[in-house]
């Protein structure tokens, strides 16, 4: 039995809905269908979720609200008409939007409810359409399904007892279409996951109903070994482990929401990433374990927007509590760190640059000077992280050498190197301006020869 999740690009217009429907129809084991809100129809277009977010931001401005409801309704109408469904479905969607706007709830509650209506409407339309094709499909709301979450709007976390609730649906008859992206608190309040969170719902449902496979349908044939915007027509990955996918999606592989791996990972449910527009292509399988293979590096990921807090102090290694006090400063200033490679007399703390305003930078530098009396501190901005990922690296000699040679060939200076103790990835910090030539050179070294 499979759980299939369809992303926004797979439901952007009526034609995409028909593709989704035929994928569902073609395989009776696809029993739980999780959907996103309709995404962009073309590059400059807006996602329905963004339209709802805009609408929520304008709740005080009546003229704006009317115009925005109109824009949203046009999108839904086009889909409903394209699928030749009765127009009263559109009337129902409009009513739900108005019910939220006119309710006596506080504004932040209304915004959260509006944000969920993209997915909710998508699920209702798809289940109706599947019915017209003769399938026994039903819309299933996250509340009835038993998806309970914490009361953290916009970043809700699943409450584990949801799994047993979901399991009760496993043997019920028919196909269930569930809107992704939101759940309900135990006292009935709606809360959304982080952006892109329909992947999370799909993974939760797959874990809850103990599916044999979680299929995640998107708009790529499979996961590429490297960002196709940097390397032309790169190779694809057929098999990955959860750990590898986690490392890749951390560092810029946006195919799959990184939080979404956790439920499937814990329940050891294999995940398959597939293309809605080419459902017969193999896709990429993500599994718990794989046989050690020849290919020890499976992908090269990268992301920009990092900075390095470099601290040096003679005899740092003997100073009890130095690291703790340094991390405490960061904690007190609400800064989370990504990596922390260290030497005997120095430490580098890599953080996301977006956390460090100029003001915060001054504050942190002052506190480090005052509280830790280092010999030298420097904050280096505009760094990119390149990660070479592969579980097989653990047992293979010469990976670092191959990588550093590739950087040398690209004439790029490496600022920081870090190999996590899990040995699933090796990370190189370089200046952002050097990113593209580094990636191309690494691709050549690991995938072309
Ligand atoms: N519609 C939501 C978003 O745009 C969730 C999703 O598509 O996965 O973030």
C-alpha cells in the first residue's frame, strides 16, 4: 500500500490534476493521496499559498481583500472548469474563505486558517474529480485523519499519538485524499507546518498507516547529483539513504523538505521521488540502508549565506570551559550554529549569515573579547559551504585528496574543512564567489572520470 504526495507544481492547473488522477487510477495500491496547494503555472506566477498569505496580510483593507479573493477564485475556477466539475465547488471554496475572514477569531488565527485553504481546496477538488472517474475517493481532513500538532503556527510539530490515529484508517475502504501542510492541536486549533510542509504531511501519513512506500511526486525525474543550475545536464541519483538525503537537502537540495524525512526515516518506510509528468521514469529511491557500492560519493550539495566566527587563543585546548562559554554567548544571543571545526588553539563557528545583523556582530565581538579574552577574533562573511555526500566515504581512501585537488584545479582557496564524525559528508567552506567553478570541478572529479 502506498502513500502518494503531489507537490504544488503537480497541481498547478487542470491538466496537471488530470495527470495526478491518472497516476492514482493506474495503481490501486495508491490509497492515501496527500496534496499541496496549486503552485505556479509559469515562472512569474504566484503560488496559491502565497496568494492566501497576502490575503491574510491585508485583512484590514477591504478593497485589497476583495481583489485578492477574486484572484484566488479565478485560479480555482479555471481548474474546476477545466476538470468539468460542478461550479458549486467553487462557491463552497469562496464560502470557506469568507467564513474565515468574517469569523470573530483573532487575526493571527484567521491568517493561519487562510494559509491552509490552498491545500484544503486542492484536496476537495481532487477527490471530486477522482469520483467522476469512478473511483471510490473521499476527502479526509487532517482533523478526522488524526494529525495532531503542537500549537506553533507556521512551524507546528507532530504529536506522536497521531500515528496510532492514522493507523485506524489503514484498512478502511477506498482512497483518501488528505490536504497537506497543516494539522490540529488537541484543542482543535489549526496550525501549519513550515513552508513546503505538505511533504511533512505525506511522510507522517506514510509512517502512520505503515505504508510500504511513500511516493513523493514533484517536477523532476529524479534527484540530481549536483545542482542542475550549475552543471549542465548532470547525472541523476537512483538510490540514496535517508542520511545522505538529509545531508543533501540541508545544503541546498530543495527537492524534498528536510523535516519530512524524519517520520519516514523513523518508521523505515522507503521514499520514492518521482515526476508527475513522467511517472514511468525510475525516480530516486531513499532507503534506510543500501549495500556498499562502488560509488562512494552520491552527490555534491552547496549553499551560500554563511559566515565564520574565527577565534584564536594560545593554549585554548587547556582552558577549561572555553567552548562552553563561547557557545553560551551564542545561545544567549539566539544564534544557532551549523558547524564548529576546531584546532588546538582556535575554533571556527559557522553560522547562517541571516542571523547576524551588523548590530549583533558588534555585540558578539564585544562579548567574546570581554568574556573570553582571545588573542584574535574575526568574522568572515559571504561564505559558501560545499558538501560532498556519501555513506561509502567512511570506508574509502583518498576522497579528501580528490576533493582538494578539484578545488586546486579550480584555483579556489579552501577556508574551512570539516568532516562530521558520521563520515556521511565532508564540508568545505569557500568564498561565495568561488562556488560555481568549485562545484563544476568537483563534479568532474567525482562523476565524470
Ligand atoms: N503550500 C505550502 C507552501 O507553499 C506547502 C507545500 O506546498 O508543501 O509552502
